[in-house]
C-alpha cells in the first residue's frame, strides 16, 4: 500500500467511523477496527498530514478528528465502489411502484420510499412537461360549441384547456381534427408542436378555419407556455435524528425546504449520474450545514425530472448514492415505459 493510498484509507476509516458514531475518531480506534496493517503511530502521522491538507480537523481538545467538507469531498470523489443495497432495500425498491395508478401516485410513492430507505429528506421533481413528448391529444365535447382539449405526454403529465367555439359543431368535425392533431404530434417533443400543426388549418374550408384556428392556437399555447414545475418532499422529520449535526438549529434548513423555488434550484443541475454537493458547496446559505445527493431520471442524456436526498454532512454517502441511483433507474424506466397508463 503506497503512502497516498494509505492516507486515503485512513480518511475513509475516519469518515466511516464518524458517520457511524458521531464521535471524533482517534488513531487507536482506526488501528483496532480497520485492518490497515500499520501501527497507531503511523496512523497518527498520516492523520497529521490529512489535517495539514484540510481534510480532517479537531472539533475541540479531543485527540480525535472529524472530516471537513473538503475531506468528505475527497472521500466521495475517491469512492471506488458504491455500497450495495441490502436485501430488504432491494425488495422495497423493486416493488414500490406496483399498482401505481397515475403520475401523482408514482411521484408520491417515490418520494416516500426514498425518505424511508435513506432516512434523509427526499425531494422528487415531477417530469418536466417541456422535456416531454406528446403521447396523445384528445378533444372531448362538453356541449355543441364547447370542447375540452387534453394533452397527454409520455411522462404521464396531463394538461387541459376548455375552448369556446364560434358555432355549433358535430362529432365528425371534432373527430377529424383529433385525428389530424394526433397524426402530426404523437411522439414529437413539445417545442416541435407548432411547426407540426400550423398547416392543419389550410385543409379546411373558410367557414371552418376560425374554429380550427382556435383549437390549433390553444394546442400551441399549451406546448410552449412555461408550465409550473412541481416538486414534492418527504422525510423532513428525519432531520430530528440529526439535531447535533447542526451548529445551532435546523430551523434555517426547514425554512429553505419550504420554498418550491429552492427545491427546484437544488435539482436544477441533476444529470444522468449521481452528483453530490457537500456543505459549503451548497449555493443556499441556509443549507451549508447539509449535503445533497441528486440524479436525473428518464431518458439517458435528457432526464425528464430529478430526485435526490438532503441531510447532514455526516451522511452515509456510499449507501445514499446507491439508493438514489437505484430509485432513479426504476422510476425512470417505469415512467418512460408507461407502466401505469
């Protein structure tokens, strides 16, 4: 074992011990519980170097050391293997979406499972309608001159709008428009919709064009308007287990989590792979005592949405990263395959 490798193994041991016990870690504990093949004296020397590098620190006069935010960052970056999920965790993740009825049900099941498995605060973003593709368009007559336009995306999101027509219309007229809209839009991304359907108007008589124009305009507006992004969270009570991890109080963290815009920002840069933001790396002032583990879900290269967990920096990063990644794979596959539709 090289000196640099040994130092990383000692850092890993300090992180593991501190996460498990919440107590500063000394060289004797590392020597006794981790088979590193070196003496406590050698471990003390390496710990001194880790402290000089700003990776560990002494919280008070204790001989023990705890990881710094920078130390956690090095630990996460050098994490060679993600902690395997336990059999109960695997079973819970594999079965959590069985019987899901609709998109709301899928999202709520996901956020509750993630909070339960990780024992942290879980955050799940609904699939973004802007990134979705059209699955189906429906026109439902409400009266002879009033219809409901329903736009359903491949992620299960449903947008609807009521349209007042200029005159009474018959079912064959509505059926014709419905068919043309679906032929032009199905499988297309929402930004493509306008170019696909503007020509539909030309195929109708002048007397029909005003009402066709109303329907086409409504579809385009639904496709290009900035739909409100939604985020849900669960497990805020889990923070009560970590009161000692916050310098003064957890109230600033809870206040930040109450803001939808903050939650959206937390998940804003989630990608295909698990990303970890630790302590001082958090952009939100009230969250600098926490760490965030996020990942996107859905199609590779273009996630439909994102999910993650937030908790104190003294976090089981390996286990949390494994759980977040596994849940994202299942929910992404479930939504894109349309298993509840």
